C-alpha cells in the first residue's frame, strides 16, 4: 500500500458510526424533494430540505427547464469567460440585479463557487477580511485563498466585531462578510448594528443570503431588504439550490465590482457555466416567488407553529427566528441516535455533530418548507417528542451553554 493510501486508511470514523447502526449521511432518496419523499419504498416526512418555498417539483419550473434543454442543449461546454455565456444567463443576471436592487449581478455554477471566487478576489495582502465565526464554510475557504489578513469575531456579537475593526489600518480595505440567516443556528445577522459599525470604521459589507432569499425581505429579496438597508450592503450573494429550486449562485453589487469579478474571480473564469436548464429554472422560480406571496406567508405560519410546539416540549432552539430550527441535543451519540430513530419512524431530519460544532452544541436541524401542512408538522412534532423522551434528551437540550 502506498503512503497516501496507508494514511487515508487510518480514517475510520464513519465506519465506527456505521457499525453502531446510526450513520446519517448519504441517505438514498428515491423521489423528488417534496414534503414527503420515498426511501426504501416507504414515505418519509421531509424536514431536512433547504427547499424553503417547496418549488423543486413545481410543474412550471420543470417545464421551463425542459424548454431550455430543447433550445440550448444540456450544457455550455465552456466557461462564462469564453464560450459559455448564453442570452439566458444575461437575462437571469439582469433579473437578479433588479430583484435585489443592485446595479449588476453575476451568476456562478454553484453557491460555494460564488463565495470562494468573490471572497478570494476582492482584497489583497494589505487588506482585511472580517468574518463571523459561524460563517458558511464556503466563505472560510474563500478567505483561505485570499492573501488578506483574516479576522474573526464572535457570532453576531457587535462588540466583538468592533474590537476587530479597531485594530485594522484605517487606510486599508476592510470587508465584513456575514451570513444573512445562519444556516445551522437559524438566527438573522444584526445588520442594522453591523451597518453602523461599518460606517464608523469605513468598512464594506457582503451578505451571504443563501438561506434568506425567498424567506425574508420584500417578496423574499433577502436580509438587506428585510431591514431596509440595501443601499448600505455592498455585495449580496445568493444561491439557487434552496428557495429558487435549481443549482448555482450569484453575486450582486455595483457595476464596478461586477466588472472586476468578471475578469478576476477564478471560480467563475475557470469553471463551466451553469446549465441552461438551471438558469431557466431560476427565472421560473422568481416568477412564482414574486407572484405568489402567500407561499412565504405560509412558510412563516408553519414555522411559528413548529417553533411554539418544540419550545413547549422543552427543546432549546437557541436564537433561531427563521424556518431553520436547531434542536440542541448536546450529545453527539444521542443526536445520531435520534436522527436514526426518527427516520425509522418516518421523519427525515439532519444531525449536526462534532467537529462541525462542539460536542456540547450538537443539534438536530429541523427545516420547514412552504408546502408543509400544519398536519404534517404536527405529526413530526409528536414523533420527535416520543423519541426525545425515550432518549432522555429534553433536559440536556434545555441546559444553558
């Protein structure tokens, strides 16, 4: 065995969890991403999806994708920089810029590529990237590819942010990069306070709205819209794989910034462009989202119903105020056990354990969609309470940490 294979063969953490019968990853789904999915030939309630508006199987979106394939084929066979720019990409970028009220937008093949390509490109070795410690992994990876000085502040802690801004050279670029809605905790960034600090110290702001688009803001336009601070946020990032029922992502900003990224963002220049079907799906999803505001309203109705029920059981849901509801279990093994037991009982949820979080903060991520019914949520809550009592996790969940 070569040295590389010998080294990698020592990694056996997944095998140990598999042997215990509670391995929770790469679970096979045999149907579309709906409120119910088929697994092993059985219906399972889906509360682990990022499809916040429940649009992934919408007939208008599927039809738009099919028409795009008929017109453009299945792929672009090149990057946006060279032969891979279609008129449908330009149409989508213009639509997105208008949607989030910015001068321009630029589409990437995945949301991860947006953050890697934007965060790594905008600042140099004499500048500063200032990140919330719970920012998405793609932001962290982008900062590692940058030659900039990277500072992290305590999660959503504006005093901590100010302490980092104070030590920055006032004459150098300072870019604060934050999630709009944090993907595991479900809380919203304190954008008004953050804007005040950015103004005070001459910093720029980038908001990752992956989990905000379609959830908050006017017609689902995201965090800056939610707070009425769009003109104060320099860059708005979003993904297509969640509320917009497709695959890809975008960055929106002023024309000068978009022009710079088009010619300097490596994950854009050196990646094949998003497929025509994906672009068409996003355009159709935007049509539905903007014309059917009742979807977002119902998403919040089921969210408030679920939150009230989970708190009544005794779960600590942290600081969540969105359709992402963390159920703190505070024990890795019990978190995996609970995930497995719920799936056996017909409820799909996602576990978050160490090293993604500390062992004391392990949790189950319970996510709502606009297509969930109150009845489906009630069934899930009853099953969650039954399993939680069997495992004795409610007292540990409620513990303050």
